[in-house]
C-alpha cells in the first residue's frame, strides 16, 4: 500500500484537486508539501492534530513537510468556521505564540537536517508594500469567486470585516511564495479550508500564466457522533491542550483513554499512526475495548509528550482504575512486541504555601478551591456532601475538616474528586 492509499484508508482524505495526479506525485517524487497553523493562541489542542498526523506520516514516507506558522495571517484570524470575528491580539503576542507552536509541532515533525522546512509568513508579508500587493496579487483575485466561499458567505449576514475578507488572498500568496522558494507543490489542511487552499493553486497558475502541477488535499473534520461536536472538546466542554500547563499529561492520557466507544476505530487509525493500519483495525475489533483504549491513549500521549511521560500516565491511571492488561504491559507494535512499564505513578501537581497549614490549618473546602479542583467553595461543598471527595484515598464527609501541618508530615497529599480527577498538592 503506497502512502496515499494509507492516508485514504486511515480516513485522512476528503477533497483534492486531482486524485490521480496527487497519488502519482507521492509514488514517483519526493514531494515538498505544506500545512499552515495560525498562532492565534499559545498552544495547539487535539482538534488541530489531524493534519499534523498526516504530515508525520508523509515525512516518514520520505516527503518533506513545510510547517508554516502564520505570524502575519495569525494577526488577522481565519474566518473559516466562525460566526464572529476573532479577538485581536498584539504582534508581540503573535510572535510569542509562533515560538510556542514551533516547539509543540517539533514533537511530531522532525525539523532538523533539512527533513522539514519551518517558516513564518511574517518574514515575507512584513516586507511587502500595500500598493504592490494590491496591484500584483489583488488584481488576480475575483471578488465574485471570494464571495462564493462558504467561509465568507456564512458571515455576510452578520458582518465580515475587510480584514478577514483579505485572509484568502494572504493564504493564497503563501502557497505561491512557498512554491517559488521551496518548490512546494501540495497544500494539506482541514476540509473547511478548501476555498482558501484552492485560491493558492489558482494564484500560482495566474502568476506563471501557465499550467502548474500544484494541488491541494483536505482532511475531513472529525466529529464526535455522540455529541455532534468537533473532536477535541471533551474535558468539561473545554479544549484538550498540548501545553502541560493547561492540560496535564495525565488528563491528556485520560482524554484518549475515555474516548467514546463509537470513535475508537477512527481514533486508532488517525492517532495511533505508529502502529500498522492492520493492527489498528484489529484492536478496534478485538473485543477488549478497554485494552484498545489503553493502547490508543499510550500511543497518542507518547507522540505528544514522550514515552516516559506516557508510561507514567498509563501506570497512574491503571493504579487508580485498574489495568485492562493484568501484566501491565503496553503493546507498541506487532513488530516490536511489548514494553514493561516500570515508571512511577505521576499525578497533576500544584503547590500551595506551607504556612497555610499553620494555626487552625486549611479548611478542606478552601483547599479544594485553592488547588483548582473546584471553581468555587459552593462547588466544593456540594462534592463533599455527595461523598465525592477523598484525601489520600480516605473519603471526606466532614464539611468542617481542617488540614493541619501535623496531618501532612511529607508536605504533600493527594486530592480526588469523583472517580477520575486527581491532584497532588505540595506544600512548600
């Protein structure tokens, strides 16, 4: 099976400009391709990872990814899939976000030794004069064509600024620039990017005034059939981030471990890409759904945070909720066999002042709130009343419990709310 057919079999192919031409390129050339990420925030979340997985697969097959983080386009914000304009952020914030995203993407894409290109479109847009851009580039775009794009059409009734309307021109120019500078001949992205992506192929042909062998390929959005939500919003309705300060490694692991049964097969194909496709299919149909989810969670966490962190999350979850494999072994691939997990359990941590335990001590309700286990004291009280709080494995039923220094001789304790939320509290 060639790499295009594997992408298709794993569900990474939605639309493309010319399927036969794209498959031929992947089987006869070393293709330079690109995918763009706008740094409108300082972290990616799992909803951003579908094109990243496709890029990783293509790189391992010998092709060359060009990772574009849009320091220019990120200052505008893509209107695709949005009903309102994005909040504006400063250029300093954009520059900071560019560095954060580069660090995160480097976990998945090898950037060293010419195996990939990492570019920031502010490097070229920052040098272009407005009148030159309007004359040389704007003249080659049809307003009628732009108005027909779904990302624009859906916003016209509620209002669309010229700033956002210009986004398609900038993304189209990105493809032209990368084609000229890096011989990039393919762009990949989410299905909601189709209009912006095709604008790039059209611009390239008009700039050269000849037929150019450039193409685009879109990846279908992944929708949770149980909720109808775009994949990636599952922890309390919030995104699951790659930044460990926003989503701990343990919570990241648990997100995958607790995925909906109906999505398991799709998620294995798309996010356990280090496993052979046949193994992913077999796991989804093996009858031991918890075992399959353990492997999915381990593989996804290993790619995002490293093998040691994945082992620690696996052991932590297993020690609390039980192991699907009683031998506590994690399958990595039918070719490699198994790896014995010898890591120590590791919980999300927070630090509180040691002097908060002095005197009468720290009220259990306040402890839960200060540790970030609850948003309010009222929520903490409700959890205690519902017998849903434990300290070091012991259920708390006394609403007036005070935690004193003598109760925490090791200067740390483990809080638990419900069945799956843990936090190690360190007093320092």
